[in-house]
């Protein structure tokens, strides 16, 4: 399927019915398939079943918190771009969100143009990732054992990374890993 014919799927997970309604209305008008859930638990089930491209996730909800949901969503749908939304932002929350693999983080109340721009960027990143995965999959020859560790690669550069990991894994050395958001540093 060509990228121009793909209608991106967006999942909104927020316990605020009014916010879900508003976001769904605006995003549906931009030709996205939008589904919604009122809790982290319900959102996780939908994410597993639908595999949305983008997930808008509230941080403070009844039951499972957004941060807990984020961790489960990364496992259930690793290719989804997750945007964490919160009215109670702290530096620690921002750091944790990015550490657990959020695409981005936005404070409530947010400007409509800002959230739409963020969603567009997340959709674009998700579609790019899908295309890259499709292009690499047929020729990769990967086995389930290759993917089990989470880090995939067989180039000489990746072999050097694996060697470095092996050298420091058994020691008590602190290691700082740097790189752009979304490159898999947490692996």
C-alpha cells in the first residue's frame, strides 16, 4: 500500500470525555481514523488490537497512570509514536516520558495548532518507520532470536556497539548513551 493511500490511525487515551471528544472531532476532520479510550487499561487493549500510528496519552488517569501505560504501550505497539499529555508537568515527568520512549510531551491546556503540528510530525515519523521496516523486512533474513534482544543490526558499526555493550555489561561503570529521540537508546 502506498503512503498516500494510508489513512493514519490515532488513539486518544484520556479520562476527560470533553477533551477526547474535541480531539476526535478535530483529528477526524483531518482525515485520520480516530479511536478513543477512557483509561490506560482500555487504551492498551485497543492499541494491541488496532496498532495505531499515533497515541495521545494523558498522564494522570484513574487506574493505570499514563507513565505506566506508556511502558506497556511500548511493548504492545513499539512502532507507535506516543505523545504524553499532562496538566501537571515537572522536569522529572518530562525526563521519564522520554526515557520510556515517548515521541514527545505536551502540557495542557495546549494550543490547537501546536497539537496538530505535533500529531502531523508523529504521523510522518510513524509512516517513515513503517516504510523503512517494510523495505528492510524481506531481505533482512532476521530470525526470532535476532529480534529477541531488541537491538537489531549486523553491520560492522553495530558489531562495534555490541562489543562495547559486552565490555561494560559486567562492570559497575556508569555509561551515558546519547542520541536523537526515537533511536532506541533505552534498549
